[in-house]
């Protein structure tokens, strides 16, 4: 496959970026998108040019670090896959592909396609944990009965990898799908009951402090989430938040 790539190049967070055009040739349709990017960078390095900076780690759809906008879609045109799982056979020979970083104020561009997603880390630090003792004397997990329905919902929420596609897909740069998945994961399990009210209040407050917008009610986040996180989690988070606020008012 021979392709024309329009790639966002930005030297650092303070500089002004712009789209640069590159031609790549002989790309296998069975290669992944990141392998195609590797080919581009090999060509740039051989020419003595600066390779395109992009995040990647596991390349197995688990870490979520390979986040980028491809032809205006988070993680590209395929569904339920990360960029590292996207194959070039999803494109046609001769295509022009536009590749950009996430566009959201809380995700400032560090360089080229790399953005700073530590805002998500700070949201997790504000409440996305449990305080049960895990120092070697924990009770066997099977000794704590959990309804199958709740266990399944908690597991589905736990599959969120925090890639930020939900933010990138939302016209308001909302992080509610991410935050609601983390709130739901713990609110549905017995181990998460200790900080249940405090957790949702703190995580929502931190989300707002980071500058993420409100839910746009368009559902784009669910469509472009590589793990299929359901909008039901946002509804659950809103109920959890309302209940926590009511309980706070009674104390």
C-alpha cells in the first residue's frame, strides 16, 4: 500500500504545531497502524529528520497509551480496538490519512502526537481506590458473595484503560465516561463501600477542577471507546453523586 500521511507536528507544548505531509510506500495491509508509523519513522531517521513522537507501550490493546486521532476518529475507523490493534487493511491503497493528537484543554500536547494525560491520574488519586487491607492477610475473594449481575457490571466497568478516547470524541471534552467507569467499578463491589460517597464526590470535583466539560448527551464517547464502556455507567455515577450529596447534607 502507498499512502499519503498528514501528520500533526509540534515541537513542544509552547510551540505552534502544523500538519506535515509524508509519503509511505510498500506498507503491508496486515501490518498494524503503529507498525506503519514505525516505517514512517525509519524513513525519517534515515533522512536525518526528527521522527514523529507518539505514545506506545504494550501494543496489545491493554495500556491505552497509543491514543491518537485518525481521520477524525479516536483510535481510527475500526470499532472496539485501540490504535495498536488497528490494521492497515481498514484503509485503501492511495488513501490520505490525517493523524492528530487528542484535542482537549486538559490534555495539552507535549510533542507531535503525545499529550499529557496526567489529569486522569489525579482523578484516580482523588478517590479511585479502596482502603481494605491488602498487606498479606486479605480474605479469599471467593469468601465474599457478589451477585453475578453486579460482578459482571463491575468487570465491564473495570475494562476501562483510561486512554482518553471518550474525551477526544466528546465535543465538550467530557471525561464522564472514564470517571463513571471507575466509580461504577468500585461502587458495585463490597470492597468499594467504605469510601463510596466520598469517592464519587471527590472524583467528580477533581474532574471539574481539571477542566473537563459536561456530558454532551451525544453518546460519541461510547461509540469510540475501544473497550465498549457503556453510557449506563454515567447514569450510575449521577445517581451515586446525587445520593452522596443528599447524605452529605444530612450529616
